[in-house]
C-alpha cells in the first residue's frame, strides 16, 4: 500500500467519523473509527511482510 492510498483511506475514515458526529449517529462514528483502525492494521501488516521478504532475500532471519 503506497502512502497516497494510505492517507486517502485514513482521510475517508476521518470524514465518516466527522459525518457521524455531525449527524449524531453513533454507529456511523464507530464505523469510521474501526475502519480507520483496520486501515492502520493492514498497512502495518503489509509493511512487515515487505520487511520479512527483504530479510529472506538477503538470507537473514528476523
């Protein structure tokens, strides 16, 4: 996941949270929050997988 995609998804999640706050819909706010956590988690997993692949190609162990 490149930086542009990451920040675009985070901005979308923050927008959903703000929309939920403005509309007074708690479920929408929580949906945006948990979607943001999911974006961060996937980004971290993909980053870690890239690092592990680089170590494997170099013949080192993590």
